[in-house]
C-alpha cells in the first residue's frame, strides 16, 4: 500500500539511545496517561513496541475520519498495524545526567504515539518527553479504568508490557482483573453545538492534563513512589527545565499552557491551531513561543493571530516550512505511501524526512536558547531566522 518509499520511522540522530514506556497514574478518567520517551541504556535483546498499541485505535481513527469501522479499521490495521517504533520498550533509564523535560500534546483525532518521530529525536538529543494522551474527547479514542485499584500497591516497576497484548477468545489477562477497561471515543460535534465553545473548553482541559503530567513527573523526580496502573519499569533520577510542545490542537494547548502554568519556560507550536483560543490570550505576557508552520494549513487570519502575540512584547518566532502540509509533522507522513498519502493528504512536495528534520533542528535551536542548555543546537539558529532551504521567516 506504500508504493516504493521505505515506510518506517526515521532512526534518531542524537547521541543517546531511546527507551519508552507508558505511565497511567490514577486509573480514572481524571488521572494522567502518557507515553514517556527518554535516554536509555540498552544491552542485549531489545523489544520494540508497536506504533498502534491496540486495535481499538484503528476503530477510533475510522470514527474520526467518518468512515465505517467495518472496513476502515481493518484497512488501517493492515496498513499500519505491523509498524514498530525504533526504541527500547521499558529499557533502563540512563541516569548519567539531568535532562530537560518536554510535555507533548497531540492534535485533534490523534493519540499518544502519532508523533513518535519527533519525540524520539528529542529524546535522542537528551530530553525526557511525555506525550500526553488527552481525555478531553479530542483523541480518536483513549481508555481508562472504572474499577478501584486498591490492590495496586506497587510503584512504577511491575510486570510485563501491554504493548503486544494477546488477542482472541480465552487470551490471558495482562492486567489485574479488578480493573474494568473503559474506552473513551472521539466526541463529534452535535448539530446544535457551537464548535468554538467545545474546542475552547477542551483546550483548557488539555492544559490541565499537561500540568498534571508535569506534577506526576516532578513527584517521580523527587523520589515519590507512584502507582502505575500500566505495567512498566522506570526510574527518573533528575530533570530540569521544562518546555511544552504540541501539534495543531496540541499547538494551541502549548500556547495556553505557557500562559497558565509558569513552570513551562517556553512553547513550540507545530502548525498550531489558533481557533480554540480566546482573545484574552493576546493581552497576556507569555513565555517565548516558537511557531513552526506548514505551508498548506495556516490561513491569513491564523497567521495574524500569531502576530498579535507580539503586541505585549512577547518573544515570538514564526517560520513556515515550504512544501509541507499539516500532516508533515506527524508520523503519518513517514508511514504512508503515495496512495494513502494522496488520499489523506499526509505528504507535501517536500521530502517527508527532510521536512521533519527541519522541524526538529529548528525546535532544538529554540529550546537551547530558552532553556539555557549547554548543547550544540545553536548550530541550527539560522533556521529561526528563516535562513535555510524550505524555510521562510514570517514577520
């Protein structure tokens, strides 16, 4: 289904090997759920997690795309179900240094693994990245547990992974039977419902979830034992300097997050969706914000909204990657061939790997500048000024 292109996630280019695990603390809908990418130590056999961790996400994507689950979910599973993420599942955390933290927020209709290429690259460059799976009903689907978990007294570090769950009748349980799994589908707009009202409500819930993930990681960092409902093994020895990053709806989430939570020192908005934000955002003094836009998605109105953030003296940078489309900053741009790429507009005229490379390098340069990192990411500072192939600075 992919044409002649090699359909896989690009290997990380940084000096660190990358591990990942899932964390769900507080099993309820109000709890925190995210995929964590981090520098790791790898020796011996490595287990790679599936890119789509559960078949239910195929059904969720079908619903979001307004296609029949009966045929679309199996097609999506056939197209993407075999892909693995090139990281070490539950690999030991590399505790040799303190790492800056990025909280990552996904876009509308996505879920926690859809931005693995960006998250892996950030982790390989020495970041810990928490990719939140939002429960505001903007994910294509997600899940939580309805039943109490009084018997889950173990801290993070339990049994086996849920990334390759057994399927079929009679399959053994991968979780304690006391927990009843509940799937939360994407919320479609009601006929009489106002789009802005729903999205604005959701973006505030998303910011709360980003702050909650930061709270949890701060607790882990401070030595608190956290009950992880999902199996996994993790030990964080130290973190410093926090940024928030996101794509599309996640981009607007990142902007609002730096306005509401002063622990976030800067924000990177990948093709940020400005629609859910209210006008009072333009009167706030924000931490630095970096907009990395595609050429196809943004309108004159949305660009003008980004420029309005200059009015209060905020440090704002806006660049456009020429030849890119909205999905160019997601994994779909790498994992779809020509047929699916045309059908779902996941590819622009720019080479997908090159487009993501520009996104990552520009983001790293911005993060070094505003997190005070002693790295060599300043070698890509020119991208922040629109100096480079396929890059335009918006003034």
